[in-house]
C-alpha cells in the first residue's frame, strides 16, 4: 500500500479537478500543452487536404494523450493509463469548448487564422447546431472522465476486492 500512496493522493486531487472540468470547464494550464499538439496536428495533416488540415488540430491534440494511455496500458501500468485517459477526456473538453465558439469566434487563435470549427461546421452545413454538437462532445468527455476515475480507483483497490 505504501508505494501506492502517491496514486491515492493523485486520485484525490483529480476528483475536484474532474468536477470543475465537468461543470465549469474553462481554458487552463494543461490546455497550453494541448495547444502545442493541436498546432502540430495541423502541420502533420496539411498534406491530406483542406478538411484534414482543419481537423488536424483536434486530431493532434487527442492523439497524444491517447498514445500515452495506450503506451502505459501496453506496459501493464493501468493506473497510469487511466491518467492518460483523464488527459484525453480533458483534451476532448478543450475541443468541445473550441467547437462551442464556432459561431461567436471569440477565442483567440494562434496566428489569427481561420477558426477550425467555424470552417468545418460551415462546410458541413451544421453551424447552427454548434452548441448541441459541442454539448454532446462535452458530455462524452465527461462520461469518459468519470469512467477513467472509476477505473483508476478500481486499480488501486486491487483485484479480488468487491464493492
């Protein structure tokens, strides 16, 4: 149990953070990291056409936490894989926040370019459904976040412990 102590502390710290993410998400410190991966995604996917360029930011920012989670899982480190899942869920909330801004386009953009989700939603003819789409992705991210936290809790309780 002693070497698990830091995991319990981290899980306890993540609980109020998760509540804040679900009910009051706003751009914060981890999103600076997500933004780097977002911008890298644009660069990497630009050769695959205009739509992939605009989707590339969100794909990039979701790819890296997913890759972290998968790598930890492959190394038989389930608690740490859960942390990657929490990061993925948070990054999906960041994407939902960006989607929700498609009509207003009030968020500052790196380089002042075109708003990714305004471009995509306009092209797909769903701009008027921005709030619903963003709400769906925030809900999905919230659900994933809760699942990851429960999973992390269960890994700490150990096998054979029944609820």
